[in-house]
C-alpha cells in the first residue's frame, strides 16, 4: 500500500505523515505540522473543496463505543476494500483489506490522509470519502503535470524524505513533505498522494 512502480505487496500497516495548512497569499500545506484545513485553488478552478493532508500513528487505539461503522468500499485494484469507520467530527478511519488481511490503515483527524499501495493510490478525506486509482505515478525528483492543471515540483530531502510543491496558476498553493511515511491531500477535488519513495500521483 507507505517506492518504485514495481514492488511487492506490503504486509504491514503503513504510517502516514500528518500535514498542516497555513493560509497566506498562496496556501502552504506543510505535512507533519498539524494545522487546520484551508482552500487551495489555482486560477481557473471553480471548485472550493478543502485542501489538507493528514497523519496517523498506527498504534493509536480508539474505544469501540466511539467508533461508528460507515460502509465498505471496493478499491480500484478490484481486490482490496476500504472498511470506513467514523470516530468523531472530521475523524475517520479506513482499513485497507485484501483477502481478509488488513494491509494498511488511513486515518483523518482534522486532516486528509493518503498512501501509495503498490501503485494503487488511496486518499481518505475529512468527510470520510475514499478515493482510489491505479498508476499515473511520477518518480521524483522532477517537475510533473498533474490532474486538474496542477504542477508538482518534487525534490529529495534525504532517505525516504521528499517534498512536493503543488503549483497552480498563481504560484505555489501547497507543499507536501514525507518523513518516511506517505502523505495525501484533497486539492479542490483533485486527489494527490506523495510516497516516501518520491512517487507522486493525482486523480480527479
């Protein structure tokens, strides 16, 4: 599922770094800082969905009394499903399950979440919606054109550490940064995942 385009199935829960969003002339979303969600929109975009990325610590436990099952959703690979549970306000968990085994867990808690699951990219949004798609990844470092007219400038910071500046018509609108964990965000209805191996993909 937390990276080259050919890889074996991961059989451990992936940890996804948290992200934060600050509002300025252009929005900057800095992963792992924990700010509130805000909007990011390049000129010409008419949608106004929130843009955020989120994190989860895989050992986090939640009382069964507070968890409310929402639904099970089949994912883009046709094999895996996402078992989605509501834990609280803007707080959802999605367990990625294949053949009865939980392969990864996404969790929002004020921030969107995302991961690269062996070239299937998955995001979980603040309202509990799961989006998945196959392929379309670009291996950083480099500058790439993404869905929705966004540009992504990916740079390598270190081992399993990459940064992606998400650029719209008005300049840098958000910044994703991995620190050994994949990250994801909802950019006005365009879903973006940056993996800890420097692969970035987006889907409308």
